[in-house]
């Protein structure tokens, strides 16, 4: 630590086996196929059952294998590609049927939120909550904060999801000057976990987006995506799909 | 699972405490500050030591707290912002002193790599390995695959890092037509772990980038960044730094 030299990192036995197994899965099995049982695998690779189980646990954790009771261990489906940055920059909610509004509240912001938005502590903020689904499965949640002064023409009477829709519509009338994003690893908080139907603490990719318009931050979105099933995609060359070359393809990562 | 309804997710006791602790840390302590010891914290929040320890373990795992022997538990430094997508799209290696070439090999590609690059199975591929450092600490690794036909004017004699530099220079003379990226969660493979000076299996953010030029994939990069210490940033509005509003700021994610 603290130096730039290359000290050898220890490679545990189960980890070596995990890598060997991963290559075997990549080359011999298709998605949804059942791999041989533990006894057969232990014999084939000449390892103890305990080591094998550790390697299988690791591959399950990585979303490469799925254990199904009464069936066995299957090769997991590849992660779902979730386009985060469309070809054209756009406001949230534009032409996107994947997102569903689940709530909207209006309140004075928490101090750090006011700071992040660059607004006075007493300016109301509209907070729209949305859920993103793919194939009937919730894969992402979003909290979108919009200062009242950015959307001054809201109908006063609309409440909750109706107000949420109004906030998005008002945003879409502004000229988007630019957006910046950060992606990092996080864990699902209670409300996010509930919407994703996963236990709190589930690993998520957290995407923070600032939308700029008229020389200010007009909206701030914090989205969380299930890290086990999602791959976020940004831009497209239009040549080929980025899909098959991610964390999954160790062959491409480690090929000499 | 499989429905879009909202079933309540269970919130374990330690998880609730973790969230309460996180808010206390955010509002009362600065980076590097030592928080009260376990006895004091357990008394303040009225919880058992075992529950408290579980919550502290979780916050350490999330990179929010750091335990230092003989000192105590400190508030961790925020994650390092790593700009992944510069304002202008560019070839890898352009004007970027953060990356250091650690090796270059030339060989026939593995079948999946040939497929991903859209080249014949027998076309040689140059593979440049690089390490990215921030403040003397390795934070990222990269494997950059470049088909020989994309860089036909390499000097034949250069080997290893010299050849790597030639590959990058040749790439930079091509006109970049576009790039597409995918970000997902992965684990450090043996060689990546060695370069990052972490144990194999360390969580990493895996960024796969396709560079297009002349109607083809001219380069394919797979980069891995330490998930505990890195936040990847994409584009800039130029208004404010995205930095302070990530996974760290639960206040902004959960504020009503």
C-alpha cells in the first residue's frame, strides 16, 4: 500500500478454481444450462468439495451462476444492459416508458441537498420518486430533486404522482445546457431496497446526475441500479453491442 | 420477485442503526476525525455491542469508516473522482499522465476477443496493459486490445512498453468516430488484483469501452477501478463538482 510497486497478491485455491470454472462455463455451457453436480465437478477438477463450494458461492455472488432448488446450478443470464446516457442528452422522463412515478413530495430541503442544488435553505424542493423496470422486474430506483424556482408554473392542486408528472413536463420545457454524472458502488437503503424488492444492503450502482439549465442546477437525480443484474451503458458507436464484453468475459480481460 | 408490486423488505436492527450512524457521521464529524468508541456509541444509541459492531462493519465495508489499530475508528476520506469520459471524446492515453504502461504483448486473439473486435481469428492483436494511479496509489488497471490492421505502421523492433507507446501513438493518429461504454460491478482477477495491490476478488467497477474509427472497432479497452475508493465521473456541466453527492450522501438519496 502507498507504493506503486507490484507486490504479489496471494491467490487462494478457491479463487484459482473459480477462474478455471469460469472459463469452462464460458466455453462449454449456454445461459440457463445446468452444470454438472458438485461431486462430478470436484472429481473433474481434482479438488475438495469445500473448495469447490467456495468457488461456486463466489460465482453465484458474481451473478454468473444461479442455484435452483430441485434443479441444480444453472448458468445465469447475462446482465441487463441499461442505457444511462442516451445518444442525445435529455431530461429525465423524456420518451422513456421504462420509468414509473411512484411518488412526489414537496418540502424544504435538507441542508446538504440545498447546498448541492445551490439554492436557499428555505426554497421548496419537489422530489419525484421513480422505479425503472425491465421485463416486469424492478431494476432501478430514482430520486429526482427539482428546486421550485426551476419549475415555477406547476399547477398548485396536483398532488403526488400527478404533481410528479407536472414536474417532469415543466423540466422538459427548459433548455438543457448539459449534464454530468458520477457512478459508484453503494448499497440499497431501506426505501430503495423496498422498491427493488431486495433486502437492504443489496449492492447497487449509484448514479448521480446533475442537469444544468440557465446557468444553474435545475435538477439532481440519484439513481440506484441492482449491481447483480444491471450493466449501465453510455453512448453507442452504433457498430456493435457493448453487451458481451463486460465483467463476464474474463477471456477478454485477461487475454495476453 | 417477478412482480412489480412493492413487498416490504425486512430491515434488520443493525441496518437501521447503520443508517442512523451514517447520518450522525455526516452531520457531526469531518473526514479523518475519530468517532467515539464502541462502548460510548452503544450507550448513546441504546443498542447491544454486537449490533453496533455489525453496523460499524457494514460502514467499513461501504468505505465510510476506517479502523486503525491503536487509534480507533475514523471517518474515511471521500472516494476519489476518476474522470472516465473527458469533455471531448479522445483516444486512450491522450494527454493523460495518470496512466502508466506496464506491458504490451502481441498474439493471436482468443476466439471471443476476435469476435468482439470483429476481426479474423488469425489477425494479431496488440494488448497494452496500463495502471492508473492517483496520489501514488494504484486505483485502476486497463487492458487495451488493438487489432494489428488498425495500427499497421508499428515499428517492428520495439518490444513491451516501447511497443505499447507506439500502439497508443498510432491510435491517436486515427480519426475517432465514437466510443461506447458499459459500467458494471465485477471482482479483480489475479493480475488486476496484483496491479491494484489488493487481494483477488476485491470489488471493482469494470468499464468496457469500444473505440470506433473508419467504420470498425479500432480498440477495445477493459478497465477496472477499485470500487471502495473510486467514483467514476462522466462529462461535466462545469457548474459544480459532482463529487459530494454520491453514494455517500444518504441525506440526498432519502430526503423526502
